[in-house]
C-alpha cells in the first residue's frame, strides 16, 4: 500500500513539472512567432521601399 502512495506522489510531482514545462514552452513559442511576424513585416516594408526607388 505504501508503494502505491509513493508512486502516486511521484506521478503527481512529475505531472506538475510537465505542466510547468509545457507553459514555459508555450510562452517561448509565442515569443518566436512574434519575432517571425515582426521580421516578416519588416521584410515587406523593405521590399516596398525598394520598389518605390526603382
């Protein structure tokens, strides 16, 4: 019986750690997506500028 309690506690701690890790990965993913969107918008602006100069 004690073994099952220990296993349950370990699994609960592991689940909490994985939820935190997942949250951190979601935040990092959102940062990377935002960086890509900003870079893409800057590239579009640069292309518009070069078209007007020609």
